[in-house]
């Protein structure tokens, strides 16, 4: 019995060590670093206080970047849900041959580097890019338009990156859905839109909420796409941390920025989880 009780712990020990080394130790190091001081003439100082956090909470540039970060993440999440949920449902209703092809087209971009895909959007959205070139050729007034280095460009690039994640999350929920529910609703005269809204959507909501949470967290912490499509002036929290680490070399302040971003994302995750749990309890209580 003793050996039987200890064997699961022994089996979990390697993964626990990897988790400790790869996640806990780096996060703890960043937290400790964020509490240290910094002077340009002396570098990192061996004192520990909350001065970096106090500076950030009174810095209007950080507040603006934080608001912009979560605004972009929220808009990206809403657009990804509006595109990904119907797309997953439509693909699910296709014949097996077309279904496999469409899934390949959806998942295929995940095999390409985010930097490469974002660079493609830079080519499309530039002042002399393909989109503005087409608008000028069509004689659209005021063309070419300024699309690069705007929140619009950042959201567009993030949506392109994140939509496949929503499709995959919803696809997993659709795979567990009983097909007889749709057939029963159809036999009662319900149209496709009604079936989707009244039957499909409530049953795939766990996948929808999970995909939304994943997209929101990844969009809020994204760096490459906002940096390339937003430029230096359109600051988000991740680019501010990058600037402190590599440009000004103020590592403690950069660590404080990264810690606050992580804390904000964790808070949003906990609130979202509570919402999902309460919704599930209401459904169980109503059933």
C-alpha cells in the first residue's frame, strides 16, 4: 500500500522539476528583479523596495499603454469570436473531403512564423502597399490611407494570428455535440440560423469561452505583431518592457512592467473562470 501511494508522486516528480525550473524559478527571478533599484551610472542596485511599481502607477504613459493593450486584446477577441465560431460550425457541416481541406487552410498559418505573417500585413497595409495601390487605382477619394502604425493594423494582424485558435477550440466542442439535437430542431421546422443560435451555440459555449480566454491572454501579451504593425509610437505594455530591457537597460523597471502585465492577465483569467463556473452552475441548477 505504501509503495502504491508513493508511486504517483514519483511519477510526477520529473514533470514537477521541469515545471519548477522552467516556470517558477524564472518568474520568481523576475519578481525579485522588479523590486531592485537602478541608476544609469551604477546599474542595478542591491536595494529592495516598491519604487518601480510606484513610478509605473503614476506614469500616464504606462496607464495609456495598459489601456491600449487591453483595448486591443478585447477588440481582437470579439472579432475572432465573430469569425471563428461560425467558421468552425460551417466547416463541421461540410463533407469529409472538404472538411479536411478547410481545416488544413485554417491550421496551416499556425505552421508559419508570426513574424513572417506580420511582415505580409506590412506589405499589404503600407502606403505603397497592395491595398492602397488598389484603392488608388479604383479612384477612391483621399487614397492612399494611413493604415500602418495604427491600432487598426495591430488588431488586423492579431486577428489573423488568433482566429485559428478559436476555430480549434470550438471544433473540439462541436465534436462532443450530439448530432441528433440539430436533427430534432430541423425536424421541428427550425432554420439553420435558429438552430445555430438556440441549439448549437449554448452547447459549444465551453469551447467558445475557452477560445476567447486564450485569444485575450495571447493578444494582451503579444509583442511581435504590435511592434511591427504599431511601430515605436503605438506603445503596448509588452513593447514598453522590451524597451526598458534592451534600450534603456533598466532591467528592474522592465521586470516591474512584465510583472504587472502578468498580474493583470491572471486577474482577467480568474474573473473569466469565475464567470464560466457561475454560468455552469446556473445551467446545472436550471436543469
